[in-house]
C-alpha cells in the first residue's frame, strides 16, 4: 500500500514537473505511473493508459492503452469510461 501511494505521487509529480529541480521527462513519469497501475490504482491505470495512447513516455500502443483504460473504468474511474467511449467512436470499423 505504501509503495502504491509513493508510485502514484512520484508519477504525478514528474508528469506535472512539480517538486523536482530538473524535470525528468515523460518517460520517468510513465514508468512510475506504470508501477502504480500494476498495483491496481484506477487513477494510475487511466493515466498510464493515456500515456500508451499518445506515446508519452512509452511507445504508442492503442491495445495497451485500451487494456489500462478498461481496468481504470472497471475500478470506477469515470474519465476512463469517457475515454473508452471516445476511442470506440473513432475506431475504424
């Protein structure tokens, strides 16, 4: 539990550029957010999914993005539900 909190906090701080003397970049933020996502935090799953969708800090991977967004949506994170709806609208049929 303590690690999950620290991973989320670190990922969020790095993503925003706050509280770090020199911004470490999207790659480091995505790495920490990925740790928290693996621990089951819906906020982190949503953010990691968006990183995957747009290729921010990780290689662009729509399939991986959908995976993490679905986990976040199942965890009750409303923004993930909305992101999945938008992806469905724009997917090639």
